[in-house]
């Protein structure tokens, strides 16, 4: 029987075709990519007979996820196959940009001119075991593997449902995954599907130069961006004691958060990276001799078990401590003057919003929020603008520190020690060792951030309320389908091919791992645990 993607050669050809279609996040190619995937899947007779099983699921900005269902008669057990097709840009390729999406040509160009390669990538190039290109690792091989797997399910009439989900926007705010999750929750209701496993195939990250191990992951690290706006009191630089510099207070808050181990989490031998600020600025549009009195900072904090509620409590404690220290030093320093020192309060965004509504009415507050949503383009900038505008409206509150969240948010998820994922983990390693003489080691948390954050259980429970209440643009220009996430929660595992250097010029995929080893491993997972 003629097959499309069941040999190493045909899988390689498919991957090269997927990579060749540029799909940089927010590009036109990202918008047209889903149509190509639908057309490729429609080559399978099964989808020609059941076109209703392929959906292009829209985001709120004219992009689409692709959701394709292999519906096994009388089966309720379901596995989702999760991937993203957007990539980061190619500006870093310099003179090699024309070849960035042509895996064969780029690899050949590097063989002629290796100036962009470090020692490790040069060794890999000479080995002949790798192909280079943007998206060659992150993560079009995962999509290729899932398309091959769904074709195999159709050919062999597997008695398990497969839902292929490939999405845009993973590299930015995951709008594609949010849309796909909501659609899959509807599919489950429509066809009586019961999800038993979420299978992602993000690539493995090698741990050292000559590391030949394969890695699979039973969790995905969380990422959240708690933020703070310090609203002080303006004054002329000639009379500094009459004001309260927002930059001064913010500098103390930064000390309590950046590089602070109190925000780190451990899981066995793994630990989250330390928190850092992603943006720090005062909100002055031009130079003058008025002191800055509005300053903002956005922080990147990684999560293993903490949910938004727990993190926000811890964040507010640290902000309060920084504010207290800053105020104490400010009061000491202006004590020699005759000026009465100012005080300051800490207020989470939901309290500020409630105060504004009570004192100025819903219509006024909604108008302020809408204006600043239209003024800014990015959700994190909109969030800053809204908090700033509401504080300007409510100046009578006096010097205030407002804590809030800015998008995006990736909840931490982990299925380590769940009986199914433990059994699958053993299967992956056994298959890898016996058939390919390669060890596959389990890592508890995939640290590259992934869309698995939106499908699997959070270790400490959902705890979403603080995020919903304290994200100024939530359910306006940024939304997470929390109810749908809870509806489709199931154990998850991330098992993909070996690759190296995601988001770098030297991004590359190990060809034997992608085209020969992983197809067998993924098939074995399904056959041993679901058929």
C-alpha cells in the first residue's frame, strides 16, 4: 500500500517541506501554514472521507490552529498530539538568511563557510548526522512525527482516538494553544472522548558537548510575570524633599526580587532559574526637571509547583519588604529637612480597580481601560498603561505601589510519578536502549516553556484566581481558557527528537533520532499502553 510518511526518507522530505514554509511568529507565513497542513492531511483517504475531522481553529487575530481527529469507532480513550509551527525570526542568520528555511542548502552553505559555527556545531556538521535550519529543531520535527503517527493509526486502524493539535504563537503568548484547547474541550463533549494522555514532541535539549543521551520530560516549567508600578509624588529637582522618587522606592523592590532564592523552587535535583527583571523604566516621555514619580518593573519568575495564587502572595510580601526598606531610608535621608516625610501604601490591582469603580463609576473606568488598550499594541504594555491611568485617575490615594500581572502566563505542570507516565517513561528508555542502543533519561521539568502548561494538572492545583483578578487585560486582549484546561486535564509527557541550539543560527536536528528512532518510540508508547 502506498504511504505518505512511513519511511525515514519520506519523513525527512516532509520535515524539509514544513521547514521550507516560513512561519515566523506574526508573519504572513504563519497565517498560511495551517492551510498547507490541512492540504497535506487531506491527502490521506481517511480525511477525504471525513473532512469534518479537520478544523482550522481561529485565534482572535486572524491566525489559526489545526486540529485533526482520528476517531476510532467505539473508542473513548484519546491521546492528543501537541506541537507548534511558529518559529522565531531569522535576522541572526546574517548573509545566510536566504537559506535559513532550506535545510539542505543551509547545511551545504555551512559546509563551505563555517564562520557562524562554534566547535560543537562544527563537529556535528562534519559528522553528517545533523541538518540545520530555522524550525529544524523547534519544533517542526514534532509536527512531522505526529503527522506520520496519525497516518499509521489510520493505516492500522488503531483502537484509540488521536487528536493532532498544531498551533501558532507558541513563541510569544500562545494564543494558538488557547484557541485549540477550547476547541478540543468541545470535541471531547461532541464525540464523547476521554483524554488519557497529552503527548508533546518538543525536542530534547542536550546537556553537554558529547551527550548522546535522549531525554524525555514528565513536566513543563511554568513562567509568570508579576509586575509592580510605583506611584510616588512629583516635585522640582530643586526641592527633592517635597516629593517621593518612584525610582528610589523601586530600586529597593528590585533588590528584594531579582536573584532572590526565595522565589526558587526545587524538585529533586532540578531547580528553577533565579528571578530577574525583564523591563524596568520610569514613565516619562520626555526630559524635564520634574522628578520621576511613576516607575514600573516586570519580573520573570519560573515555577515548578506554585500556582498564580501562591506566587502573588509571595511576590506581594517581597514588594512590601522592599517598599518598607525604601521608605525607611527615604525618611532617614530627608529627616534633616523641615519637610514631613510621605508615607506609601501597597495595593494589588484588583483593589485599585474596585476603588476606582466605587469612586468614579463603571463607565468612567471602562472608558479609561478601553482607551489605553487601543493606545498600546502588546498586552504587557496595555497592562502597564491601564494601571498607570487608573492611578492617575485616583491620585487622592497618595503614593502607592500597585502589584499586578502582565501577560503571558504559563502555569507549571508536572505528571512525574503518575502511574501512566512512569510506565511510559520506562517504555521510552527500554525501546531506545534495546532498538537503538541509546539511553533515554527522564527530566521532571522541560525548561524551554511549552504549551503543555495549558493541558495538564498543576501540581498544587489550578490557583488561577489571583491571575484573573490582577491582570488588567484579562478577558480583554489576553485570555487563558481556564475552564477548558480543567476539562481536558490528563497526564502529559514530552518526547521528541534530539536537537541542539534552539533559537540560534546553529539550530539543528539529529536525523536518525527524528526520522528513525522517535517514530518507533512514539508508536511503541501507543501500542504498549493503549492498544
